[in-house]
C-alpha cells in the first residue's frame, strides 16, 4: 500500500483581494469567465467583485460602458442605483466573432476594465463542414508484439489519430480568429505553434445534442504571409473507450473522429475572409499511432512529419479530407474553463528495480500525465510507461483496481541524443509511474483538470486536518476533468449524479464552479427522459440506469445550490422545468408519497460502513427535499406552481413521519444516515427532534464515536451534530484515525480521498478490485463543514450570493486555531479564530455591500471587545439596512455573543474556556 510520506505542498492558493482605499471593482467576469473567447449569448452577464479597506463601505450604484469593434459605444447603462455586482448586457445586437471591451464604474469609487469576445451569434454565420479521415484508405494500427508484453483486444486495431492541415493566402488582417471543435479530441496549430493551452478539447458533453466549440485569437501567429492551420484529431470520448465495458463502450457516439473549424480574418476595410473545413483540407496519419483516454497512447517519433504545420510543407502525398456532415445545430459555445495542466510535480522518490525498471513516486495522487525525458535511446527502442495509484507489498506497481483500463503509454524513440515525450490525448489517475525499456530517463508529473478558479482556502492547527483538506481539494481537481467524474484512474470516469450533488457544497467553497456546473446541468437536462427520470450518470452513456434516489435528485439539488451560492436566477429559469418533471415523475409512481416504486438502481447510502440504511427512508427523504427545492425555485421565479410543490413537500413530510418515525423518535433502520437525513431535512416532528438526536448520539457513542455513513450521509455529520449542540462529536469524528475515518486513510499515506472506507485495511489489505478507487471525492464532502462549521463561513437561510453572510466559528476538538477565506460574489469573506490561554481572538473580513451576523464564541459575553472597545447594543434593523454601523450587539446565542457588522475587517477578543 501507499506508504506515509511528507505531504506534497498544496498550491491551491487564494489570491489576496487588491488593497483599496475606497470601493474598487476587481475580478471582472463575463458569463462567469474572465476575458472569455467565444461568448454565445446575446445578453451576456457582466459581474465584478468589490474590495475596500474602509469599514462600512457599500456600493450605491454602478455604471457600465461596453464598446465594440472600432471603439463604437455598444451600451451605456447610465447610473444604476443599488448594490448589485452584476448586470446583463442591455445594448444593441452583438456581432459574431468580435471583441467588446467593457468598463464598470462604482459610484464614489473606482472603475475597472475587461473584455470578452463573441462566438457565433447567428446560425447562418457558419461556413464550415465536419471533415474526417476516410477509414478505407488506411488500416487501423495493430500494436506489435515483441515478447515484452502481449497485444490485448483492448488496444488492438485502435484507429490512428489523424493530422489535418490547410494553407490559406490571406490578405493583411487586423485580427484572425479560429472557431474549432471536434467529434473527438483536437489540438490546434497555426504556423508551427500550438494554439491555446486547453487539454482534452472540446471536453465531454452529450455529443448527440451539444458539442461545444472554442474560439481562439491567433492574430499574433498569423503574420503577413500564408496561414497554415493544422489540427491533430483523436478518439477521446467520442469514439474511444468509455466505462467499465472497455472497448465494448467505444464508439458510443460515432465510429471515427471528425474536425470542424472556421477561420475568420478581419481586414482594415471592414471586410472579412471566412474559410471553413471542407474537402480542400488535407489529412494523414502521423507519429501518434493510437490514443485512448483509458488505455493510453502510442507515439512513434520516427514517423514525425517535420514542419507539417508550416505553410511550406509538401502535403501532396496527403489525402483529401472527407466531408462527413454539415450539421451546425449541435454546436454550442463553450461555457466553462477548459482542462489545463495546472501544476508540475517533481518526483519524491525514484528507484530502479533489479530487473531494470524505474519506479517513480510523485508523492501525490493526481489526474494527468507525465513528461518523459530520455537520453541516448537507440532509434526504434520502445519505452513503456505504466501508471498506478499504489504499490504492492513488494514494491511493484499496483494496477488490479484499474480493471480494464490499461493506463499505459508507449514511446518509440527517434534516436536523438535527448527526446521528450508527453501524451496529449489521454489522462491517467496515478501517483506512481513504472518506466521500462530504457534506463536513462527523467519523469515529471503534470496535473490536469478543468481550470475552475480557486475560490476558497482553509487551514488549521492540526496537520491531519490540513492533510484532509488537501486530499479533498486534490480529489476535486482530479475528478473535475470536463465533467464531475467519480474517479480518474479505472475504466469508469463517469459523471455520477449523486457524487456530484453531495460534494457540490464543498466544491463551491473550494473553487468557482458556476460555469463548470452550468454546462453539466445542460447535459443533465438533455439526458432526462420524456417521462422525467434522470440518469445515474451525466453525460448519459448507461441507458438502463435511471431514476435512482439521491442520484436523480441532482436535478433539483444542483441548480438550487448554485443559485444560493452565486445568486444567479438564470440557473433556476433554465432548470425549473426539469426540476418539476423529476418531482412529478417520482410522485406519479408513488402516490402514497413513500418512494418505493421506480427507484432505479437504488444504491442506498452507497458504501456505508457495516450498516444498511433503509432504502425507503433515504428515498423518501430525498423526495421531500426535491419537492421543497422545486417549491423554492418556483417561488423565486414567481411561478404559480410554487404552492403545489410546497403542499407536496408538507404531505411527504407527514407521510414520512407516519411511516418511519416511531413515538420515541427512532427512525426506521436506526442508522446514522437515517437520522441525519431526517434531521437535516426537517422530517422529524418538532417534539421528537431531541429524541431523534439522542438516538443518533447513542449510535455514535455505542460505536466508540465512529461513523458508519456512506455517500448520502457523510456530508451531514458535521452540520447536523453542530446544529444540535454536539459539535464535540463532530470533532471526535474529524480527529479519528481508526477505521472507518478520514484519518485512517491519511495515516496510511493517502493524498486524495478514497472511494471506500476500506480501500485498504491492515486485516484485508487492498479492498475489492472490482471497485476500489483511491481518488474519489464523495466521502470528502466533510469539506463543507470545515468551511462553514469549523471556520464558520456561511450565509443566512434567506440569503443568496452571500448578501447576508453569517460567521459562526466552532472552536473545538484539539484545534488551537482555524482560518478560512472565500471569494463570494460580492468579494472576500474570511474568518480566523485562535484560542490562547483563556482568550479567544477572532478576525473577520466582510466584503463591501454585505451585512454580516457574527457569532463571537465566548464563555462570558461581557468580555467581548472589538478592536479593544466594548460591543454596543443594537439600534434596529432600519439602521442596518440604511448604513451599516461598525459593530452592533444583537444578543446572546448559546456560547456566543451575536453581533452585526458591515463591510471591513474586525478584530474580536473574548473570554473562552474549553
């Protein structure tokens, strides 16, 4: 098993907001993205955050000016009163393939500028066709056998990736853009240079209905002479291996990859030259002999076409591309940040085995690839790289848990003194790399994931808890690869809906995932059946799996949580019909309101430890939650169905209590998850809540303060126990290093979250090879409580976009201090508490425009001071709404003095005895 090592440094750092003596807008975004290329909406949303070092600062108005091509004013919003930090574009029609600069000015503050580029805003602006290789002209690649490793059915006869090119003589251009996408994966090149830094582009969507395209500004690469545009095209998700059926799941969408590209050159006289993919493009095979996301890559450097992406290359021996399709209807603008290489890792240890293999330990489990440098390799020699998450007891690579995924790359040397190989169209989940075939090698790790901007950070005095946060952040990065996957290493890597919804609150604290989940929700809606059932995985590639409790409920949970966090009603407008259809589907087949029919795969509390939570309890609790969220979404939008779903939620609650709650407050099944779901979602009658809490506590105590929760319950442990006065138990679970616990895996060297509590144990060794990922974020859902419970960063239940933040830290356990910071839509919200002797110090930062409720932990409310001064009594909400005063005393709640503050930084001290 993975040995314990010094943890790798975590580069997940949150940039500090700018210093500002007055209100200053920063981090300007369009459609949740910074300086995006290819915006596809006619009314893009423009947003910004605010910083100020003055207490009580709040915006009272803003003005936006947008200028289009040639500096022409496209929109002047005029002064808009209020505290908004976003606005929808309200000017004249936007042009396709054009750059717009925009400026936001804050009243009594500063201004800031940014820009965005549009994509195709009118369907008739497309001038390109889908082009492909004619498979009849060249047989598929058959990997040779040389005695070292047999050819397998999974890698035999894989189609070779293709190279495409076109040379165009352009008149001098003031700007050149390329819109590009693929049915498959592509890498774009212009005049000998790679274009963009995205990986695995265009990503994975439901290709049958949505294929995102990307727009690139290549003006600096175009020059004044001929323009050569090249692209390498590989299988990817389109026609490569998918899921645990390996090659049987290949060609799920199509048999061969296809390329779609359009060049748009603007000239000084205002005219445009448009060149699209067609039969005039040329194509050939190249050094990349096969490339598969699960199986790996085979690269033969002897077959490289030197200069193939330059204008002067002789492509007369290349074949004309075949026009495969002219359908533009499936094209949609890319709405999220691409997958990128975000970090390089230097090996923690390298050793050579007696038989000459090199085994490299990166010290961190990642999703990505390696950069291999080899020196002195003879021409034609083959170097093989195998990847794994762990080592066996005898120090060899452990790969049994990969199932049919080979995760193996091959490089055939050209015979140069030094050569470098880095795969381009595969991704592996691994910590260890085995290199064979050549001894003089150097390996560097390359971590890849969807480049969602860092939004939060958490730290504390306990090294194990810090490692836990690092582990769950790495698992988030490693599994947010175009879609929110379950694992990055084995033959699965699917967008399981329950995993995504249970982890979403943690994910939102860690990163800005608004754009990432906006795209994924679009695929969820595409995959929903006509009857309303939601599949277990999105994008949907498993037709038999629909309507599972907690999985299908992602249709309601994800859009509502995104609305709560980011305050953007558009996600509700887009999702409300889907939310209603999902709830209606469950109700239609369960008129008694206990969800027993049409339960799909019904996994229950997946991978719970040693218990079985009642599936009926779990399903009905989620039914109630989905009805509740649908009612809330409808109410926000003023939809008349709000009342119907609110009534449905009330009736489900009554049915749940009758069916599952005994007179002494016991929940059917008597498991931790059963109590957590019932308490978290207000399904226990008020008078029985103390008894139900007592049963939950008794179960924990009876088990020696150990958890049993699986995917559905684990995120609720901290919040529910804290809400009912038992934060001490939540801390006991947090600090535990016995099986099952987060600490158990950390004590054994884990650098990511394990899929199952028993991924490895002293008694049994490795867990079941049929399902045993060491990089799977679902059980890391405790991260939400670290931010909102331990550090105390949250918002009022009626607040959205953190307009009314709540800072309610929970000193406890063995922690001496804890801190967290989070970039809300308004700006930076942070807290840091420290216990020193009998004194607690609490530092709080509130963004401009927010009014925060701060709970200062104390054993003596009269001892609380802020910047050395006593906290005064409240003077009424009217004052707060008009102009937030420095600090107001609201009252005492439990062991805390409750205060209200406006924006600014506050330093509290208070008496505190453990």
